[in-house]
C-alpha cells in the first residue's frame, strides 16, 4: 500500500482512448466542504450499515428520495440495463459516467486530487478498485447481501457484483470440432501462427497465469518462453468487446483471453463462437477476476449509494445474468462449477504494477501489431 504514488503516476499516464457514455455528473454533486462531506456521508453509511431487512430498505428509500439522485461511475457496458431496472423499482434519478476501467480510475483519482467528488458509487475492475481504495476514497459497505457473495469477491472496502472469467474462445467456422486448443501449451504450436488475438492490457491475466505456473513447477524461463511462443502466434488487439466482435467475424481463429460474455452473448445470437468444446474440457486454468462496487467516502448521496449497492447484489444479479455476466451471488447454479479457477495476485500487482506491466509489454512486443 505504500507504493501508491508510483501507481498514481502510472494511472494518470495511461493513454485514454475510450469515449465516455452518458452525461458527466454536474458540479452540484461534488466540490468543496471536503471534511464536512466525508463526515456527513460517514454518518449515513454507519447508520444504514447497521440495519437489515425491510426496515433497511424502507429507511434507505426514504433517505435516498430526499437526496434526489445518484451518480454512478462504471466500466460496465451493460450498466444501463441495471440502471433501468433500479429506476423502475425505486423511481430515483441516476446519472452515469461510463468509460473503460483505466479512464474511470483516471477520473476518480483526478477528482480526488482536486477535492471534487462526482461519484457516489464506483463500479469497475478489481485492479482499479484496489488502487482507489489505497487512496482512501472508498468507505466500507456492510449488509446481509454482502455475505452471499463468492468469497473471492469480498474485500475490506469493496464488494464484487460480477466476475470476469478469462477463457480461450474460438471461431467454430475456423476451428473445427476436435481441433480446438486444449491447453495454453497448445497455443504455442506453430499451427496457430497469425491466428491468435492477444489483448494489449491483459496484465492481471498474465500475472495470474505466471504465478500459477511458477507455483506448479515451471521455472521463470519456461513461463517466459511459453508466453513468448504464444505471442509470436498472436496479433495484438485492444478491447475485449471489439476483439470478441472480430472473432465472431472470422478475423481471428482464437481469442486467448476472452471474457465469457464476449463469447456467450454473440453465440446466443447465432455467431460461430465457443469456449467450451463439444467434448472434453475448456482450456484451464481460468482466471476469475472480480469486478466490484463501492460506496464513495465523500458521496453527496450516500443513502442512494447504499440502496443501489443493495439492489446490485440482489435484483441486479438477475439483470447481470440476463446479459451473460457472471453474477457474484450464485444462488441459481454456478456457471463455472467443476472448472479450475485461479485469481490474480492482487497485492503483488498493487505493489509492483510497473514491473508487471513492463513484463507483459515484453511479451506483447513479440507479437504482430
């Protein structure tokens, strides 16, 4: 946690290429009175964190309606489905700022430095959540709903509402049954030369596999050689959604670190893509990364922030499942049951992010751009 200044420099130096969706929150949602705002939000958080059941919901709704609105910063491109369901249920105005996770982090940190606090709720990937937490911008959320979340998704200052599972997906027109990759070692074969897509910002996926293989008997040299061989067969891409679309269109045969929703959603609409072979098991291990939600320490609308978080961990889970996201609460069966799941080394990534990023850049430099 003491390495946060270098992390800020890295975060603020990231190239911001995504376009934000939705209107930017107004100045009335943040600004001065920093200590007073934090103290006021804390009192609301502490009050409602101690309530449960219908009493909690009723009192939260009354307080949230008095606040008048809610501001959500997120990287979830399905957020409008969640917001629509929340507004239908509670009738609250919701303003959203959506961009890629790095852009969202950049904005939150810049606003924090400027003592401007536009977000009531932050919802994004775990690396960005951890960096935001290290800057003391989040306030702990407590509820009975948090207790139902997968243990991999519970942190001190944030809670997973969904998970990204990194899988090896392929175009079924280009990769016939029985020819699917069976392991990461298989992807290093020359038969895949020029047919793989490798995402340029996949540092946590790379770190999770590196750590796993080192713990299971590979040497660092063997890991490096394996990644380099895979990279030589790959073309570099940016963005999971865009790469998934190109996979469906047949520009690539295999996307080596697709999110399950990049495959399952187009497949449900008839696209020729899959990550599960007709027989046998998918490529494993599968990296499972939590995407979290957190209430902001200086929220202008803290009651609305808690109400939205409660919703996202209950009714919102059904919305996420309907768009092929992996919910953090698995009350209706686990879509990843029976598969070998691994997690990224979050604390190592937080403390040594520059080193991990440099190492992954060395890997991608061997690929075609």
